[in-house]
């Protein structure tokens, strides 16, 4: 079974351009998360989808970031316009949570975004 | 990170034990985790511990949790060169997999 897949693996764009990152979760996983690691710092939570709905978007840095999960399958994270400080590694994770039980979150390999 | 702190680097010799430490701030955390990231790879769950436990052992890995001091450690016995990676400590506070990660500890294992 395929794991969490992220595309592209690397992206280099100029400041002011738009970039769209994609995440394909493990099939059947209702929960999808986006995280970001900037410049070797901690990995920070961005947002959480349950199916197609945004459960928690408290970590989104500003309105230049837009996440969608139409149909509750794959998700996209668009940055428009990109700024230098948006550079980092963007991770996606998925899980199928069961109330009262511990379930594992599976992470993708990440997309390394470089804004120049 | 504001919530979870780790030292940035650790260097050990092959065959020695490695101990990676982490402090967290929220006593309401439900689970605490150790993730491993090898070069070019994603985050791999190594082990986790429920907040009402003190210790968990899984083959070469031992996790110790001191809730009073909010201190978590990961001990790797008989460290191998394949253990070289970045190790992230993380806490989970609610019902979902919303994690608060540390900055990661880069473990270098010398042959």
C-alpha cells in the first residue's frame, strides 16, 4: 500500500510567484495534516482536515496560504505570493483516528520549498 | 520552539549508548513521541509513550518520562551508523494528531 505522497519533492521559485504543493494521503485516511519546518527550527503545525473540512487552521501563518481538500481525498497548499520566509520543508501527514485509541500519523517525505 | 526543546547535536561512537533529551511545557499532553528523519526521507515514528507511563522499552530503544520535570528522553542502546539521523521529540495535547515538535537533535554516529 502506498504511503503519504507529496509533490513536488523540491521547488525553487522567485519571491512573488505562486506555488502549489500537493499531498496524497493514505487511502481511507480521513485526517490530513500540514506541517512546516523552517530553517532547521521546530516542525510547526499548519492545519488539520477531517475529510474535506478544516478542523483546525490555527497554525496557518497568514492569508497568503490557502489549503484545500476538495472531495476529502488529496490536499493542496498554495502560497501566493511567496515570500523569502516561506522557505522550508512542508510535511503532510495522514491518519485514521479512532476515539479513545492511539493511532499513528504517517508522514510524507516533504516538499522542500526555496523562495529566492 | 516555545513548547518543546531539544539539544541540537549529539555525537557518539558506534556501539555506545545514545541519550537524547527533550523538555516540554504542557502537563496536559496525552502522548509524547520520538520521530526519526533520515537524510532525504520523511518522518518515521520510532516510539511513543502515554503520559501516564514512566518508561517504555522497545528492543534497543528506551523511553523515559518524568512528568514532574516535564522531561522525556530516548536511549538507543548499541548505537549503529544506521542510527545517524535527526530525532524529533513531539507532544500531543488533544484527540487528534496535532503535534508540537522540538527543533530536532542531529545524531552523528562515528564508526
